[in-house]
């Protein structure tokens, strides 16, 4: 594993958005020639609220980030 300068990068990406993930992938390939590892560590949680008390918009954000983000990534 090469950790010399220029061999790693971090950029913002919305894991809920397929186009954002494609742009991230393309950035990595263009910058480094290949992607050796893809670590998808995004997710959301809500301050200890019971599942039944989540507002529909909070539930949608959680499902999009925690499930679809992992699947799309």
C-alpha cells in the first residue's frame, strides 16, 4: 500500500446520489489510473429516537444514506 504524497485523496460525495458516486469513481480513475479500495463509510442516525418517532423525511434520509448509499457505492 503506497501512502506517499499524491497517492490518496478525499473528496465530498453524496452517497444518496448515483451521479455523485459516478463522478467520485471517475475522479479516482482519472487521478490515479485505478481504484485499489472503495470504502463506503457514510451513514446517518437520529439522536436515540425510536424508529416509530422518525418523521417521514428523516426516515427517507436514513434509508437513502444507510441502505441505498451502500448499495449504490
